[in-house]
C-alpha cells in the first residue's frame, strides 16, 4: 500500500494531515474526491450523463426527506447508474439537500466524465458508479484518513488513547443499534486534564447495513486506524462510503451528544499502611 501525506486545512481551521490511497495534487480542503479512473469514462450527453443529471435533480431531495437521511438507487445496465447519498445524522434537512446537490456538482468538476466518483464532505457523502456497491468487507478499502497534527502531551497520551478507544467502541455500539440512521455521537470526560477536558465522537454507517455489518465496519476503523494513525492526536477522522468515524477535543456536533461516558474513576488511593497515634 503506497501512501502520500498532504496538509489540508480543515473546516475547523486546524491543520490536518491527509492520508489517502489516491494522489492529490495539492493541499485540499473539503470536500475530498475519489475519482476511480479505472471505472472508465462516459461521453458528454450520453445516457449515463443524463442519468447523472437526473441524480442532480432528484437525489438531494430524496436524501433530505428520508427519515434515515440516506438514499441509494440503482439503474439498469448498460447505462444505469448506482448512487448513494448519506447525510450526517445530526444534519438539518436543508443542509443535507444542499450538501448532496453540491457534491454531485463537484464530482463532475473534479472527476469530469469519470463513471465512478466518491465525494466526502462534512455533512454528506456521495457516490455514484456504473457498478453496484455491495455491503461487503473489508470495509477499510478506499478510506480517507486525516488527523490533527497537534498532540496531547506525551504524559497524557496513553490515557488519552485509551479514552478515545473506549469512546470509539461505545459510539460504534450505539450507532450500530440505531435502526433508523445507524448514527451516534458521544463524549467522555478526559480525567482532570484542564486543557482537553472532553473528547467528542461521531460514528455512522449507511442505514442499509445490518447492526452486525455496521459494528464490524466501525470496528475495523476503531481497532485498526486509531492505534495506527491517531495515537496522541487531538483529533482524527476516517471517511469510508460504508461507515465513518471522527473524534475531536471540541464539540463539533450539532445538538446534544447522544451518549455520555462517565469519566474513568481515578486509580484508587494507595491503602493506608501506617497509623498515627496522637498523644497529648
Ligand atoms: C474502481 O473501478 C474498478 C472497475 O470498475 C473496480 O474494479 C474497482 O474496485 C474500483 N475501485 C474502488 C476503490 O472502488
Ligand atoms: C451536449 O449538450 C449540450 C446542450 O444540449 C450542448 O451545448 C453540447 O454541445 C453537447 N455536447 C456534445 C459533446 O455533444
Ligand atoms: C477520462 O477522463 C479524464 C478526465 O476526467 C481524462 O483525463 C482521461 O484521459 C479520460 N480517459 C479516457 C480513456 O478517455
Ligand atoms: C505529534 O506527534 C507526531 C508523532 O509523534 C509528530 O510527528 C508530530 O510532529 C507531533 N506534532 C506536533 C505539532 O508537535
Ligand atoms: C474495543 O472493542 C474491541 C473489540 O471490538 C476490543 O478488542 C477492545 O478491547 C475494546 N477497547 C476498549 C478500550 O474498550
């Protein structure tokens, strides 16, 4: 697996490192695009092109008006198009629709005439292709991984790492059992660290996945990507078409988090081994 690192200015204004499998030419703000060049090209004004135009007029409203903020559609070969749009579970209907509409436009600008394109933006994910996109492992294929270049202190790193993993697992559990949106947000207190007192998380799968599929998709991210890329990092995010995960030390979530983990109890005070005898 050959990879290249790029700096990327995220919406939050922090510098992130972006790690991905497809080369980018320059520093890239969101949205991020994956143009699958080996999927082939369509020609201008072809039936396939007309199908993309149809998606542009229909998909945003379908995704936004769906209770799951998700839509997938499939056409008939040879010119049929398979499409999928998923909005963040805490996105408003209007920003869902405008994100999906913008993603379809930017897919065509960044990957002109390419048949299979994936767009990752903050409030939505879009993919269209001439091929069906089944739910199947390994879910880590074709991920975008980005992290905050700033770190917690070396001394705090092991506890921070453990807290991110614990929060990640709990958020993944919660998201996978949400039968409508397969979405969860969470937070955990990070001991008594006053610089980064809380960690916030988000996990989501496409709602056409079963609870088991969703949990294993998120499990691949959490158990493999966190230890590999996010140790000590102040934030990280993994975008996949089937599932995605993010954590930060600031509240990037709209509204209340769905899950609040208790602060881990401090290690027990050492037992009293001596005794003081007061004599007057
Ligand atoms: C890109 O397209 C080719 C041909 O359709 C397909 O075999 C391959 O799996 C696609 N790659 C990704 C990352 O979707
Ligand atoms: C595609 O259709 C548009 C609008 O009808 C037209 O302006 C354009 O020239 C066409 N492109 C090609 C390559 O035929
Ligand atoms: C497909 O389109 C891209 C531009 O999006 C272009 O660079 C490439 O040469 C085209 N490939 C073919 C086989 O026409
Ligand atoms: C954070 O830690 C990584 C790995 O130890 C290091 O490469 C990077 O320079 C650190 N970032 C900052 C801003 O010090
Ligand atoms: C997270 O879950 C994985 C299994 O999915 C488990 O191996 C790991 O110990 C858990 N970590 C924490 C900190 O709960």
